[in-house]
C-alpha cells in the first residue's frame, strides 16, 4: 500500500462512494446516450466527429494508464474505472454507428439508437448475427477499428484485474 508524505496510508474513495459511482455512472451515461441530440453527427460536421474520435482516444489512453497504474502496484480500484471506461467506449461507438447509419447510410438494418447499441455489443463479442451490417466503406472501417479497440481494451482489463488479484492473493499468502 502507498503512503503519503506523513507516512499515512493512502486510501481510495470510501466504499459507498465507489458503489454509488459504479452504479450511477453507467446509468447516467446510458441516459445521456439515449437523450442527447446527435443531430450534429448526422451531417458532415468535422468538429463533432473530431470530438468522438478524441473521446475514443482519451478512453484508450485512460485504459492504458489504468493498466500501467495497476501493474506498478498503485492504490485504487481498477474494476470501477475499467467498467466506466468500457461502457463509455461502447456508448461512443454506438453513437458513431447510429450517426453513420442515419446521416450517411453506412449501415443496413440499423435505424435506432438501441439498434446501434445492439450492433456494438454484437461486434464487440464478435458474434455477428448478420441482421445489421456495415454496407459502406466508412462503416466497415469503423467496425474494424472497434474490433482492434475492443481487443486492446479487453487485454488491458484482463491484465489490470489479473495483476491486482495476483497482488492481493500474494499479500494474503504472505501474512
């Protein structure tokens, strides 16, 4: 465990706060996804697209930082952070897919935000039912980006959580 300059143990957020954030975070993100207007993304507004791409880059960076923090045995709870980063990433890809379908005709069978969320989940798990599919080149390129992104995210999450669990187990065994 890390200590501050006075030799006191550094504690993470209190458990009730972590639980509240862990529950409310994904709920609030989901409500925002279904209620925020994405009309800017339906057209060719480069700033809106740049914001989404930037958000995905920040989420990837956040996952990399979380993984490195865990592997260097820093205090904290990576599970909560990973959950929030992953869910935000899923919702961001869903927003991109919905916007590409509605504004640019890049997808077949994708007509609602729920369709986009469903397609993101199906793509993430590499199931691919075929009821919704990328019919345009931009849509296909984004799907490929999501596949690589998801693989990286899952590998980082497994590494972070596995490292943390191994550390806790070895501490318990050494007591």
